[in-house]
C-alpha cells in the first residue's frame, strides 16, 4: 500500500513532537481486540496513563471506528517491509509499548514476517528505540491439534496451562513467540508478554474468527426466512460445559495490566467460567427472537447451506441500512462447525494470571449479550 504525502507528514510531525510517558502502537487496531485496546487505553483508570495511541490496520478505518480515540491512524500492510519501514521507523523513538493483535496472514511464514517487519521498523534492538514492552496476542489454539478439531485430542488435557508442551504440528503462534523472545534476548530493556485467549467475544467485522458476528448473521438469516436456528454440532458440545471464552474488554485490560506489571511471561486470558454450546445457542436465539433446534445430524451440509445465503444477508443489510458487509467477509461457518463438533474440553487455566495479580472475571453469557448490543450500536446488525 503506497504511503501518501499526508501520511508521511503526519508520521514526521509526531516523530519530532515531545515524547509522552506512554505511547502505544496497536497493530490490528480495527480488529476485535484492537478496538477494545484503544477504548481501554483511553480510560481515566488505565494503568500507565496517560496514553498516546497510534493505530495500524491494513485497510482504512471503517465508518464505525472511533478515530478521535487515536493520535495517528496508519493504513499499512505490515507484510510489506519497505512500506513498514517508511511508516513506522519515524515513530521508533516515540513508541514505548507495542500491542500486536493483527489477523492471521495467509500462511505461517507470512504471519511471522509481519511481526518481524514491525520489530525491525521500531528498531527494537537499537539504543535509539523507546520500545519497552511488546504484548503479543496468540490464542488457545496454542494447546490444540490443527483444525478441524473433531476427535483429535490436544497434547495436554484441559485445563490448559501456559507451560504445556507445544504440539508436534506447525503453528504460526509458535513462530511468533520465538521471534519475539529472540528479539527481546538481544535487548537489555525490552520485555514481553504473550496472551492466549479462547474464543473472543467482541464487535468488529474484521476478524477471521469472529464467532459472535457469525452467529448473529445466522440468526438474522433464519429470522428473515422464518426458519429455526439449527445447531450444527454434536450432543457432547450441546449438553456439556466444555468451552470457555474471552471478553475483548477483559483481554485488553490484561494486556495493559501486563505491560506495567509482568515481565516475560505467557498468560492465558479467559472469562473464568465454562459454558455448553447449547446454552450459548439458546442465548443467541433469545437475542434475535428465533427458535433454536437441538443437534439434528445435518453435519457439514450446514456449512455449505449457510455459505449460500449471501444474497439473503445482502438484502438484510440493504433493508436495515447497515454498514455494508458481505457474508463471506464477516462469517466463518467452518470455525463454528469445528468448535461445536469437538469431543473434548477447550478450557484454559487462569491461576497464573491470578497469582500475578490479575483477577478480573466476566460472565460469558452477559458478555455475549453486551457485545450483541454493541454491534447494534455501531450498525453492524439490526
């Protein structure tokens, strides 16, 4: 993505301004966690305050994005090293904290290259760099076999602890952690934390694994067609409390807390409760006024059927005057199918964070309802 003259001027202007106490660069600012980070850093009670906030995203900000929360927004593809150097190098003497929360790239190699490019541009190992801490977000897939999950069990049983051994398969999360730790090992002042959420509940159409927006789209399509909200999963996930989730606001709070309180640790981040997918399905149905149906053995056909509903979603968007989105961009039916058809627990242990001083908890069903309300407020759904 070519950098405009205005963007070069803005970056240079900020680079010559007096250095504030805490300067955050959020890479992935328009994603689920990025948006919550910007809001949490703006809070009068944020640790390390006051914060100056710079944001990076691959695309220009959407109409619902709160640009006034930022001092600088940079549309930037961090996979492009030359563009990343031009955009971020002028900020190397300013940025004190990097919050790295972008969407995954098309390959593990590309994802690793993206993080490496940002660290190079910020001169992480250079004396001229002001960078003190990097918060890297990965996820509980760190503990799991590759998708689709099915009957493949994780190397270590739940609840997953941060010191569990890595899986034998290739996963870009592992590469990201290795790059970060190698970079920090060559710096006397740079610290890091790795944050491993479960299914994230938040409000953004720019996240590949946005479970909540996928379910909202499903329910709205069913409501329009006067059809029941059919559960695509198995009896195990329907009946058993077998999964946890991560409120995006909670995740943002943990990352900000760790930036000032924790040195060189990996941390799970979940709400602290466990739910059955049947209960979650029931709450979604209630929120959108549709009837929900227990497992019926539809299997993979559910995924194929929902992916053919793009024209229905388009009609909903037009008639309700919603932010323009396409079903294939906002919904990940394969992810929902995989999560609802697992045959083991996906639950992470939060004892390490609590022992270190972070003891926030969130009721998952209340979180779900609240984020549905937020998506309505920003006009993603009716």
